[in-house]
């Protein structure tokens, strides 16, 4: 079987979701997803997986120096936080009153916005 090279990858996590890190150095920390990188299966999470970056002096930063910034973390190391209970959960899909597909929490059944 050949694998399609241009197939669209679908993730259950989106920008703006509150997630918890379940594996790695930042295990246990929570934050909002600021960016999802589809091609690398990674996401940038606010305040999680911080790395130190040494920067040369430039127009934006005339002195240069050491900057702390977030590094992308693999999607498999993240779990969605249930909006109702605050625990991690998986996502499902249901149709709402208008017939539109919405994401719902598997544990509480609450709609994920």
C-alpha cells in the first residue's frame, strides 16, 4: 500500500485549546495552544517547553543576549483539559441542534469551544 504524500493530517487539538502535558520534561504543566504545526505534528503551548536561545545583536534587540521562548511540543504528549471537570479527556464529535458537527468531551459530554 502506498501512502499519499499530500493527504491532510487531522488533529483533535486546535489553537486556543487548554491542554496538559502528559509526557516529557514539562510533564504536568498546562497552557493554551498558540499555534499548531501540521507538517511536524507539533504545537506551541503558552509557557510550556521553555528553551533558552542565544541571540546576536540586531535591530529588534540591539544588545542580543539570552532569550527564553517556547519550543514546539509533539501532539502525542498533550491531552485536552475538560472544560467542566478540569481533568484530561479525549474528544468525540456530535451534531448540535443546527446539525453542525461539534467537539465534545468523552468524560463529561460537555461541548468544547
